[in-house]
C-alpha cells in the first residue's frame, strides 16, 4: 500500500505536534492541516518548525495549511484511507472524530475524546461506524508504554508473587492511584503555553475527564488485561467530588499571554483570582474491585521535578506500589511489599522479564524490594508518544489486528471519566 495522507485537525494541544516529533514509514511527509485561525495553530506550527530545524535528526514535515471556520467541512472532503490526528478543544472533539470517520479516515485522538456523559452515545455510535468501515479509532494512551507501568502489570498477573487482587471497600480500595499535574511546565524543552479556554472546565474538562483517562486505562488494563469490560454491568460509581485550584490573574497572564479574564470565566473569578474547578476525587468499582483515584492540578513544577503519578495494588500475597516523587528522584519506581513468602517466586519472575526488559534487577530494602529499572528502558514521555503512534499505524495497516477489547474498554473508560461532570459537582 502507498503512503497514507496525514491530516492534522484543530491542533489545540501540544500532543498533536508531538506525534510529528519523528517521521514514520507509511506516512507521507506532507501533512494537511485543517484548523481555525488562532493562537493554537501558531503554537503547533512553531513546534513542528523546531522539529524540522533541530540539529539532531531533524524531521522533514511539509505542511499544507487550510485555516478557517469551515475546517471540519474540509475534513469531510478528505479521501478515505488517511490518518487523522485530533488534538483540539475537548468539548467538541467528538464532532471532529465523527467527521473523520464519516470520511473513511483512521483516527488517533488526544485524550479525552469526550468530557460529558451525554456524549457517550455519540462516541459509541462513532466506534460502531468505524468498526463497520474497518477504520481504526484510538485515543493517545502513551502511558501504556511506560516501563514501570508495564512491569506492574506483569507482576500483578503472577499469582505466585501478587496472589489474588483484594477487592477492598470504598473506605479502603483495593487499588489507589494519585496524579499531580502542573499548569506551568516545560514540554520538549520549551515553556508550554496554554490557551485561555483551557481554564474553562466546560471546554477542557476536569482532571478526571482529562488525566483520569490515563489512570483508568492503567487500572483496567492491569486488573483485567485484554478482557472486554461492559460499562453497563461492570462499573459502579460510588462517590465523586471536585474542588478548585486558585489561579491568580498574574499566573493566568504568564501561562496564556492574555492580559485579562475572558467573559466565559467571569462567574468563576473572585477578585483577581480564578477558582479553577479542575481537581477531582473518585471512588468506583470495576467488577467488584474498589478503586480510589485522586487527581490534582497545581501551579508550577518543583525544581528538578515534574508531573507525578502513584499507584497501589493490594494483593493477597504482596502489595505493588508505584512511587514517584523527590525520594525517588522524580522517577517512577516500582516496589514490592511482601505479605507472604514470595522471594523465590519474585526472583524467578524478574529473571523471566529480563528478556523483554533487559537489565532489570531486584534490590532488597529492609522489608520490601525495589525493581531496579535501567536508564535505557526509561525512554520518556515523548518517546512513548512515538511508540503509541507506531502501534496505531500497525493497526491501520491491518485493521483486523486491533484487539476486540479496545472498543468496549474505551467506552468503559469514558463512562468512568465523565463521572464528575455527570454528577454536576463543582
């Protein structure tokens, strides 16, 4: 098959540009960009230009840009078989996905695909249409390729090490995850600007709707690997809350470049500060296993640090803990806390995992083990984006190779991640 057309739709988030941080076999170097004329488009162009002009392995992207309010109509006129990358405003993203699928395009969409529970039927209809046309539709789950997450899945799946998953309760969940993200941060070596609409939760979504997609994807993929979930039967939402991070007008100006609050944020502004209702806490159960998620946004990354995620999986023989903070040098580290005699089984499992993960080792630390992960396996956020893009393109070239569980699990994920919006909190 000849090289496919690459279509970039409304690149309102830097993830669209990160897909183009390298070249891919099977994609034409000429990318067709359809977007409104705004600062998001200029930011995208700046990033792609930096990739094309960097001294080390520069990319060779060419851009055919058609910018205007009718950009979705241009997507609908695209010949079928191409690859569409969507990374724009979250509230209307499902319309862009629908337009691409109706044109016979394959879609790799930045998360979240939807932020409102009312849009779940539309997402289900789009996935059904894509399946009928043998089009591949996926969201950007780069975290699946992160090595500590993969090793957690492997150890969780070993009954001699982990035992059985403890179901827990709403008060003490069997699985707990936290995520801390920052509004002012560095991406690909430069300060990452954010559009003003990013601070409108009805447009961008809260932390559960956005970064919660990664957490829920990891939880479901670890608890029930390669198993299809039915959100109507397998998911029970228990408790959800949302609360604000306070952003001053000076901070807002620094990260957006805007001198004043836009009108659509007025009802959330108190004096010179915005109550940004982004933080979320969720308690839910999946097939009887209780899960607790806590997701927060703070203002600025700490010196030498960045976004962090932690996880705890409670098993009958061991507890798996993913720790990520200053004590770990701001790198995710996996610990195994034994509740039974698992030393021999753990050593055997780690030895077997050295084939796909060369160089991993065990370090005994008083009453627990740390799984030592060599630097060569820690490829980082941007490289994980390239890995997920290559995996997506492999599915595009052979649509029947897309696992049958991807579609129902994507729906289950977005059912969970729209829980705060559905509850009307904040």
